[in-house]
C-alpha cells in the first residue's frame, strides 16, 4: 500500500496528539481520532480529524493506529479495555505507540496483542515536544520487528528529523529512558544555572548565545533557557509527566542494577514541585524551587 493511501487512527489528542494529527492531516492522510476528553476531539475536528466513538471504532477504520497517551496504564486500557483496540475486527493492522511506557509492560502487551489479533506493534517514543510534532522535526526512537518497521519507515521519517531503530519491541522505550536521563536532569541544571546568573546580576539573555560555541551549548540552552528567563511555564509538557518518567528511569535502572543518583535527585525535586500544586505547569517550572523571588 502506498503511504498516501493509509487511513490513520490516532488515540490521544492532547498536547502531543494535536501536533501529530495536525501534521498528518497537512501531509494528506485521512485521520480519525479519539480522546477521553471530547473537547480535544472537537478541537482536532477543526483541522480535519474525523471523530471516532471509541478506540475500537478508530481501529476498525484504520490501517495504522497511533497512540500518544499519558501512561502505561492508559495504553493498556486503550488497547485491552472495554471498546479497546483489541476488540476491533480489523486484524493484521499495525499499532504505533508514541507514548513513553514501561519496557517490560510494552513487551508483554505487544505479545498479547499479536496473539489475540495478529496486530503488529512498534514502540516509537519521541523527543521534541508539540512544536516538533507539527513541523516534523521530532527524534523518534523505535523498536519493533524488521517487517513492521520497514512497512512504515517512510511515514515515520515524514514525522521526524531523526528516526532510529534500536531493536525489537521495547528497545525504543529503553532509548527514551536514556533520552529522559539527559533531558530531565538538564531541566534542573538549567534552572540552577539561571538562579546563579540572576543572583550575580548579569544579563541572562546573553547566556545562550555566549555559550553556544562551547561545551555548554545545547538545544535545551537555546530553547528552554529563554523561556525560563521569561517565567513562561505554559505547558509544552507537564511537570507531572516528568515525575512519572523519572520514576520509570528509577525502576528500569533498578531492574538493570544501574545507579542513577542524578535522576534520583531530580525526581525528588520534581516530587516537591508537584506536591505544591504545580503539576500542570511545564517542567521548566522546576525553577520555582530555586527562584529567590518566587514564593513556592
């Protein structure tokens, strides 16, 4: 089947799902979507996403079903719960999960889905945020069978700047945990650096450009540091999700018997941030714990 002929189902139309579906519609794909919050479905219909009644309904009308939901439990419910994807009679289609999920659970669910429906599974967690979803500049980390991967490689490459296959099902989630170690610890580091710079009275707006050519230069310094300076905590991702991912890093590291002391410290700080009621802010709101002028 030519990629342009795919009927795509998309479940989870939150911040990331909206970005994904906007791009898919703009690229000419027929997209049917579902979300527990009908407001999200209604907003997606404005730019051309047809409304599905349930995950089962979406799957029954799709060649490829994509997911981007908030947790491993949510993935399981969408697939195996009442009116879930596994109830669809559209056997042999393919599932692509962009969510960040527990590695062992991903492998278990993929096997169960294959056994019950003959549906293939690609775990394809991403890095880049909603804006990168919209413009196709994501980094996608994938795991799945070679046949499944190759059947949709052109499509996934249209959604990303970097599409990397790490192995069989579950390998993408391991790579995402590596990504999260690097990214989420850096949220705390950037906040610490900004607090120090502000206390020292220097022009903080000059820091990203001044340090870009040195070892401190990074995408996060360029993109996130100015938002921290502006106290722009409008969510592009939620602090509660960051804590969930840091807890997943802990659990995976424990399974692998690998120490992760920096991530443990970051998790402790995000646990405090969440406990103070800032769980719906962007993760860069971690600055609140270090900001001398912010009464958290």
